């Protein structure tokens, strides 16, 4: 019985991985020689980074990547993708990134991997943002996935009280070892177990008005296209 259960879980994981690979492969078709690329973070974006490394090697293309996290920067270096600082480019042509949830109008929750601040900055600096995902990420309403809120450590308790007053049920993110999780900017994350978010724009405005919040994981009006794989089908969604 236990073996059956494990086999079913393994099959589900393999299918998710294949969906991520299919979505990433389609997104990489949008890349052209000479582009400055925003490199997302997370397991799906990592697949795209590896494919980009192969593309550059095979075609001899000159692309440059702006990484959205230290982990992505390390992976890009490993696969031979040249990197550049956001401060040293006038614009980013195309960003390919993952998401934790994709809702109506391509409203997103991001930051499950903790890279929301740089991801949002790079997305905002990009001419085109393509979100890649497996089918589990597509939702009718945002909120089942806890909404990450990045806070300055100095302000954590204050922000936590404000978030609780908004009934967002914040929980301080910890590492597997039980230490307080720190972002690449050395900030902390409060994951808000808010449940359904019927008005993402309104909530985004409320969060932006709380001092001490550096950024939140609602990505609204930033994605230009989502590529979502469901089994063998790959769908492209527009806002
Ligand atoms: C990291 C993110 C990721 O894009 C998001 O967590 C999705 O990750 P994965 O592709 O591993 O499911 O926002 O901050």
C-alpha cells in the first residue's frame, strides 16, 4: 500500500517536472541573439537557465543575464551564461521566471523561493516578462499559496501586528533547521496565510502603505505572457 502511494507521488512529481520542462522549452523559443535576459529563480526558472546555457553554447549567441538571486547567478555561471548587473544595462529585453500562483489577468503570487524583491525589480525593468509553470500553478483566485512579504528585520514585529490586524495570518519564514530565513538582501519574510485574495490590487496597496515592508509577492500587471504546461499540452495565456 505504502509502495503504491510512493509510486503515485513519484509519478506526480515526474509529470510536474516534465510540465516545467515543456513550459521552459517553449519560453526559450522567444530568446534572440544579443538579448539582455532577466533570469528568474526557482525550479522552473532553473530549467530555463540550463536551456539558455545550451542555446548559447550551440548557437554561439551573445546574450547576457541579469540574475534574480544568488542561486540563479551561481547556476548561470555554471552553465556558461554571461552575467551583467541590472545597474549596468539600460533595459532588459526579456525575463523568464516561474510563479507560485497564476490567477486571472496573469496576477501572480511569487516569492516562494524568497527572491521576490529582485524578481519584481527585474520584471518591472523588462520589456517582456514570460512566466513559465506546470499546471498546478494555475488558479481561479489567488491566495491558497501563502503570500510572501519581505520585511526589514528591525520592523518585523511591527509589520507582523499590522498584517495580523488585516487578518492576513503572517508566519515568520524559517529555514529547515529552524533558523530565521534571510533573503539575499538580508531581510526576513512573513508568509501570509490569508486564504482567498478577492482584491489583489487593494491588498497590494494596503501592503505597500506599511512602513518596513520592502516588497510583497503580489505581481500585478507585470506578466505579459504565461506559458503553462498541462500534461503534453502547452498553453500560452495573455493578461
Ligand atoms: C521564487 C519564485 C519562484 O518563481 C516560485 O517560487 C516558483 O518556484 P518553482 O518554479 O520552484 O515552483 O517566486 O521567489
